[in-house]
């Protein structure tokens, strides 16, 4: 399952990617979701 597929099927998303990879997160897939961002430099 792709991350975008998983995000489409839930109301809550935890974003835990290295800070230098934050651009790989598709913002539209998180629209209307509760997002917990654990990224840190």
C-alpha cells in the first residue's frame, strides 16, 4: 500500500520522515485530516 492510499483511508496521519524529505509528502493527500508531524532537523 502506498502512503497516499493509506492517507486516503484514514482521518489521522502521522508524518515521520527526515526533514530533508518533507517535500516528498503530498499535501493534498492530507487535506481534511488530523496530522501529527514528528519531523525534526
